[in-house]
C-alpha cells in the first residue's frame, strides 16, 4: 500500500506550523498538517502575550531563543514592533525612563518587542497542505508505515509529528503538564502610550505592556490543568491587584475589560521536547514549548526539520524525549 503522506504533523499551532515551514523548504517529502479545530492557533498559539523576549536563564534554551528572536526581529515573517523589554531584577537601569509610572531597576533589552502572532502562523503555513476539523485519536504500526486514526478516517504516513500542544503529553504518552495562565486586558488608559515597552518583574512574577489603548497584564500564575480546560479562576484578579499594589503601585487603578486563559506546557526540566520517540522511530515530538513558543518557534521548527530529514535519533540530548521517559 502507498502511504497518503510521508510526514503527518498533528497540530497547527506554532510548533507544528514552524516545523512544516522548514520541512517544505528542505525536503520534497509530502507533508500534511491535521488540526482538530477549524482554524490554526486556536489554543496556546492564539492565547499568549506575543512578547519576543530573547533573554532566559537556561543556557540550553538560550541558543534557540536567540536564533528565534533574531528571525522575528527582521520583520519578514510577521510585523514586529521593537518596543523594548525591561527585565526587572537583572540590571540597574531605571524603568521610568522607558515606561513612566513603572517602578524598579533592571536589564533593558532594546531589541525585544512584540510580534503579530496570527500573521506569523499564516506565514509558516502558507503553501502547506492542512486538513482542519480532523482530530487524531491514535495509530498503529503497519510494516514501514503508521496507520493513523482520525475523526475523519484513517491516514497512512511514514512519520507522525506530535505537535499537539496541551494534548501532546496524552497523544504521545509523554510526561508533559499543561499549566493555565491568565492574561488581563484593561479598558483604555489615557496616560498609556501604545509604543511603550514591555516590563517584566522576574522575581515578583508580574508583567505588563501596552495593548489596545490600555494595558495587558499577567500575574504569572501556573495552575496545572487538563488540556483545553480554560476555566477562569476568580482568585487571579485578586492576585493581580495585590501584585500591582505591592510591586507597581504607580500604575494606579484600572478596569479589566477582558480576561483569557491559555496553557503553557512543560516537562519536568522545563526544556522543550524536540526529537524522535525512543519507543517508536516513526513518531517525532515537537512539544513542551512552555512560555517561549512564540519567540523560539522559528528555531524550534528549524531544529525539528533538520532532525527529521537527517533521521538523527541521538541528539541534541537536552531536547530529546528520552530524557523524560
Ligand atoms: C498566557 C500565555 C502567554 C504566553 N506568552 C508568550 C509570550 O509572550 N512569548 C512567547 O514566546 N511565548 C508565550 N507563550 C507560549 C506560547 O504561546 C506557546 O509556547 C506556543 O503557543 C505553543 O505552541 P504549540 O504549537 O506547542 O501549541 P498550540 O498552539 O496549543 O498548538 C497545538 C495544536 O494542536 C492541535 N491538536 C491537539 N491535539 C490534536 C489532535 N489529537 N488532533 C489534531 N489536532 C490536535 C490543537 O488544536 C492546537 O491547535 C505564552 C503562553 C501562554 C499560555
């Protein structure tokens, strides 16, 4: 029997889309993305803060963050606003010179900013074959191929790429945990300029940036949850108010106009999972992008595509799924 496709990517979020983007440019293999929803980016990739933040604590992740941020900054993939980012607690520059009414000293990262994530997904997926409204429910091995069961019938493929975001742990039998995080948008605030930077208090767990004439704020909550369970926790508004009052009192009072919840997905060491499954060489994982999947997406997709094309099952070790099993 001839397979329906060579590489089947499960998930049209940033992980699956960026992997498809690099694969179509590097191989003539047939690629098909299947997505359970009717649009791309309906889950984590459409529920984030869109901040491109290069600097992280982990030197292993840092290489992919630097590469990813570099490609987003040139603006060719999607509109990038170089608004700057202040990381409070890491340096000694005064925030107020960049964001009046914000308090503290930190590291000024002038080249960071925000990116149009919907446009980024669109760029990654341009020219890629996608089947929406198609949910993968499992697979069986048949000779050299996989028979993949979906809500719309079977698909034969040579390799399945698990880029299922919050569902990646269950789908790929990996120990990955989705963690809910709330984002809050305020009503317009007359003293906020739309071009001011992002401010991120690393130790205090609070970040904010201009959004739609007001502010977008996050109190950096991390609540384990089932995939796709976006129930709001009313206690988070209180927690946000407390953090603003203690860490950034000069922001004053504001009204919340909308709240939404997204899921960041982590393995036990908080590093990405990019590599072949040690239990089945026909399965490859691109998952556990945590809170960095926007910034790192280009680099994550590049690495995944290179490993898939070379068939390299050994490395790089810090990202391999085997470390979690
Ligand atoms: C509140 C919040 C704020 C964030 N802020 C930032 C930020 O400012 N900067 C940054 O760099 N990162 C940020 N992130 C992280 C970033 O959003 C994620 O790392 C990234 O979106 C993960 O992409 P993904 O493709 O792995 O997951 P997803 O976007 O969830 O994509 C997975 C896709 O797989 C599909 N799928 C799942 N199971 C199946 C199945 N069985 N069959 C078919 N399809 C399936 C889903 O429908 C979904 O579309 C934030 C995350 C959150 C939650």
